[in-house]
C-alpha cells in the first residue's frame, strides 16, 4: 500500500495477495476452528428433524368455488395450479388442522401444527406435495398420512365437484432432514476463512499509514519523486549503531570525569 501525491492510499492487489499467502496457515487454522465450532453447535444444540411427504392429485373435473364454475384439463395447468393453491389454504385452515389433531392424537395446537406443515405444487402440475417436519420420524409419517386421509373429505365439503386423490402415502423417513452437519461445517469453515482473510486485508490496507513514514532516502524518493533529496541526517538514537557524535561525547565525558 502506498500514498499518492493527493494523500490517497493506493491498494496494491498483488501486495494483498502476498499478505494472504504469508498468513495462509493462520487463515486455514481459523477456518478449521470456526468449522469445528459450527459442527459442535449443530451436533450438541440442534435437535434432529425428519420430514415425511405425501403427494396428492387434483383430479380433472368441473368444480365451483363460491358460485364460480370452471373445468380442469391437462391443457389448463394455470387453473389447476390455482386450485392447488385453494386446497393448500383449506389445509392450513384452523378447522382442518383441528380435525387432523383429533384424528392423529398428536399433542399440538392448530398454530403449532401449521408451522410443521408445508405444501406446494410439484413442477407446476396438478400434483401437490404435503411435507410434515417433526423431531420424531414416526410422528411425521403419522401426521402426513392423517392429512392424506382427512383432506379429500374436507375439500369436498367446501369445493363443489372437487376430486382429490392420493398419489403416494408418506413413509417413515430413514434419514434426518436437518441439521446437515457437513453443510453447517462447510459454511462455518467458509465464514472463518472469509473472516481471517478480511482481517488480514484490512490490517494490510489500514497499516499503509505506517508505511508512509520516512525511514530512508528511498522512501522520500517514492513519496515525492519530483523533489530532490538535498541532505541526509544520520540517526543517532539507535544504541547498536555507533556514530561520530556518540564517540565524541563519550570521549569528552571521560575527560571531564578525569578532571574532577
């Protein structure tokens, strides 16, 4: 880093790279430490969660919602997606959730159960998936299949002419969905790497103020190339370097002590 004639600090990218290379071991060590901390937090403090998924199909038929009728066909996917959105809203309604709780016997309120359930259209088709997330794999499967059992009747009571069929029932998940230890460790290591590299770069940049101090005639020539160096004053403050002045003062000091 150098300072130009306007007093602005110029950043040398090559110098920054060299600074990072010199401190490569420190950067790697910090990345490993932060990555290890991320793994420890994920393993010790984050409860494992499991997801069970059931899929349902919006059958092609003529339906009416609020007195408005329309038909669903394979060429009218936008209408099918609209109907899927309607079914998802019915699923998230308080009455439907309370019926699911009563049928499954799970100890949750409607609000708590709603947070465990997510639903979305599959690849912009008339099929939609219902995903239940729970700390218990068997509970996730139970709730998802209870939804598959309750929802078609609940929808048919609200939407005239509707037909919802189950494509796949949920199965007990064999693997947890979160936390992902490998992903969390990698993110932690990346954050540690960026943090260490950022601190080194900032130190290198803001340390440029110290670099503009004049230590030799070469520094003067770099900072002020248009101004010639007229004279050099030797540094007599360094004890390790003897100068004529220090020898001269020592000599006269000895002579004065002898005279006394």
